[in-house]
C-alpha cells in the first residue's frame, strides 16, 4: 500500500492571504465570523448554491456569496497553491473534487466503492452511511463548536489524547488500497481547512496509476473516509 499524508503546511504556516469558504449555512457563517476576526486582511470568497445572491455583513464588512455549487467552483476556478479552502458543506469535499476532476476525462475513470469493512474495526466510533462512506470520531459526544483542538488534551473532558485521528487513519492496514489523508488544520476555534496545494498533490498522486484508493479528511478528533477505484487508460 502506498500513501500520501497531507499533514504539513507546504512552507510553514503564514496568515492566509485568501480564504474560500464552501457553504453559507450555519457553519459557513460561523467560519466567516471567526476567520474574519482572526484574518481581517485575507481576501475571502464564500460559495454556496443559493437561488438568489445574498450578502453577509460581518463587523462592518460585506461579503458576497457566489451562487455556485461548492465543488464545481473548485473544479472551474484556478486558485493559488496557498489559498485556504474551508469546507462547510455536507459533502466530503476532497473526495468529490477528485471524482469530478475526472468526470469528463476520456481516459481516466473513477468508480465509487464502499470503504472496506476492516476500516470500521480500525477507527474509533465508526458510523457508516449509505454509499459506503465511513465517519469516525474520537469523541462519543457532541463537541463544542468552538473547540480549540489542543494538541494533547480534550478541552471538554480534560482527558489526554495520545494520538491524532489523522495519524491513526494513515495507519489503516487495508490491503489493496492506496491511501490519501488530508489533515484539516484548525484556522480558528471550530474552523478547519487546508491549502489548495493539497488538492493538487492528491490528484497528482492518484493520477500516477490505476488502482483502489481510500481518501480521508480528518482533524485531530473527527474524520471522514471514502473509497474508489481509478482506471487510467
């Protein structure tokens, strides 16, 4: 099994110059408010498939919401490697992005498959949904939406955390599947994302060869895993 672990920043963390928030619902608005406060100089784009364009006013600033499907926006809009993507939509963005990247390709094909059952035995508190996606959480309770995700301890229970979920997912012993693991880096309390460069790296990794793949996105405590087969003619 080969794996690509996107755990690290490309060149060390610097304040984002551009942010793309995918979703303008409850969690998207939370992300916008917290990120606008922490990174007031960042160029921020909000994307949601709304019927009518609307605006959010945050601390005196007005942010437009682009009326597009979030994943289609990523497919069709070139962005710099250091743009930060903040998923706030109810889909596994990294997985759907790779699927749609090959949608019209004449010699590349992706077929979704169920995540192997042995993955459920490896991760914590697995929750499998129709279609074969597996969600995992270290917590067995609903976390506060403003968790600061400290490195070694759960701030809610005050108990220690011996390892991060994205690292555990990267160690899944699933024979026959190559593995891509995105880390969702915390940008503000309860708000995570990753640089656009990591999407490009994942696509390059998959594009090298035909085969079966697991793709996961995870922060320290929560993660989602999908699976697919890729054919390169």
